């Protein structure tokens, strides 16, 4: 049995781990809509869609309100900010590492001999025929 995430960031990534929930968020990025409208593109029951919405709501990625019998859903884009900030730290880290690698490769290439004559030639193995060298 899955345990509930203890922090908002874990809940966000758990919610984003499912392609159906990502598709729901993509639809809600276009604007507020009803649960029945959200369910249309998916071949699943309304209770299954409702479970996905509960996960998104628990993560703070959507809000649901009540308008008579309709329950419109709305994306909470600000909730993605914490995940974006976390990912941004790693993006910067990897960009710095790749920049250092690029600098190193440029240094190595600058030191490499440019003349084909000075490059080491491949050593060919001697061919043998019936115990004699050719």
C-alpha cells in the first residue's frame, strides 16, 4: 500500500508521476472546467477520474469549488513553483558542470596536434599464413 507523502514537494511529484494527472493539468491550464469535461478524453469511470482529482487536490495543484451541482476545477499554477525551484537548482548544477566540461574539451582540443604527420599512426598486426609471417 502506498503511503501519503509527508511534504508538499513529494506530493507534487507523486501527483505529476501519472500521465493522466499530467493531462488533466494540461487541460486545466487552458481554464477552469467541470469534472465531467475533464473526464471526457479518458476511458475511465467518473470515480477513477475523481481519485486522480483528489491526488491533484491533495498536492495543492488544483482547487475544486461548488457551483450548484457543478464542481469546477481550477489549476493552482503557484503550487508548481516549489517543484520548479527544486528542479532549477539541479538545472543550474548541470549547466555549470557541462560548462566546465566544455572548457576542458576546448583546452584539450587546443593542445592536440593539428598536423596529421605528428599524430600516432595505428599499428597493424602482422598477418600470419601457415606459421610464416607475410
